[in-house]
C-alpha cells in the first residue's frame, strides 16, 4: 500500500509591513521638523542679537563718521534717513567726528538725486561745510555702502571710523565691516528710532541679516554675486 502523498508546502510571501512603506514619509517629516526648529532658533538668535545691541559708551572720537543711506522722498531725506543725518550732524558738531561720509546711490522711486546728494544737501543746510563731507554715490545696499566708503576713507588717511545708522541695523553693519576688514576700532553707532515701525523693521532686518550671512558664505567660497545684492 503506497503511503499517502504529502501535500507540498507553498511558501508564503511575507506581507510588506505598512510601517516600511511609510518610512520615507516619516523620515521626510522628521527632516522638515528639524529644519523648522533650526529656522526658529536662528530667527530667535538674530532677534536677540538685534534687540541686545548697545551703543558704545563713550562714543570714541573718529576721523570720520560714515552715515548709511536710506530713501529720499521727493529728493528730501525720509524721516528715517533724517534721523541718521541728525545723529551724524550731532557727532560732527560735538567734535566726535571730524568729517562725514554720506553713502547711497540713486533710489528708483522718482528721486532725481542720489541718496548721498540728498544727504549732503541736508547737512550743508544745517551748517556743515562741504569740505567736511565726502559723497559716495553708487551704493545700493548696506554691503555696498561699506564696500565703497572704505577706499574713500583710506585715500584720506582716515582710520578711525564710526558707522552711523539705526540700532536695529547696527549689528549687521558692524558684521559687514568686520568682513571687509575695516580698521580695528571701527564701531557702529546705532540710535533708536522714534519714527520707524519697529515690528516691521525688526522682521525685515532678520531676513536681511540672514541673506547677508548666506551671501558672505558664498563670497568666501569665491562665488561672485550679482552687483545688485
């Protein structure tokens, strides 16, 4: 009598785990969470840096104060720019700065004067002699303000420099000056604004500072940036 045939075992395919299918999704989710956390940390750090700025006391005497440009309105300094000019004028009047460098190119908002020309006209009207004012007429950003002003100061042998701007803008201006190897002892003198919207300007400055740090890294890698950055 023949033994009963043993039925062949059919190998069962292991079912794919649904967890394995979702692994890429969870990995992507985790990466996004880390990026978001780093972004929040970075913004918080910049806000801390900007809000924590302290004006140097006392303000050191300088050969020149570089007044960073801002918008003209109908060829006249806007309220924010007027604040910077008033502070620069006070430094000159007190003898803290022997000369003034005004820097800023042509706005594309209908102005017929460069920012520097409008700034010079304002200072001359207040009694500053034209011989004490040097104009830089080409800059279109804070980086260019400082890049183009540096050789103007060096040409005249001015190595003790102040950078006049608003308090929220001062940390970035000082950081850029350091990248450009300004003379040691150069400090940014930042004043608190009474006319500008601080919520808007703090938010804008966080974005501008972030862009500057990205541009800085690209330049350190030898990547030439567009002239308008």
